[in-house]
């Protein structure tokens, strides 16, 4: 079997520009690539008739986060809670979680204030503009 290496973590979004602005401006991640893909080979590969998509790749200290907006857009998928099978989140580390939390804009939705777990890790979950979960932690 071939050796695998991680390339990216992907998040499908409805509004790429709004969500990208959040990851870039609020989370301070760098945009490293923007591109669009379409055509029959892409539609076949993603199993969506007539699919095309716009992509943005962001750099998060060695982890590439891919935001992708598809056409046609699927409707009706509820955001999963953390304890639901198939739930997803992006985990990002900071040196000072309390300072990060205090610097968040007022309109950023968080699940709670920073909490220190039994393992000694301090965590905070927030949501991007589309409700996707992001864990910010201080180990």
C-alpha cells in the first residue's frame, strides 16, 4: 500500500467569501491558494451532476485548511453537534487561550468561555459564520 501523508482538512461552506473572511481576519490564518474546479471529471469524482467549486486554502502552522463552495449547493444538512457521529471540527492551538478569547469580536459565537479539562488542556469552541465548529486550545 502507498504511504499516505496529510494534505488538508476540508470544510464545505455555502458562502466562501464570508467564511474565508472569518478564517483570515478573525483567526488570522494566511490564504495560500484560491482556485476553481469544474468539468465532467470533477463532477464524476465528487459524484455531483454538473458540479463545480471555488476553493480557498489557508495555512494554519503546517495544516492546510480547505474551504470549498460547491455549485449546485446541497440543502438541508443540519450542523452536527460534537457528540454526533460524523461531526467535524478544526482544532487550532494558541499560547494564551484567555487572551485569544478576550480579543474575539463580540459577534463571534462561542459554546462557552475557556475551560480547563481533566487532562489539563484549556479549550474553547467557537463557530464560524456558517456554524462550523472550531476548537481553540492551549495545551
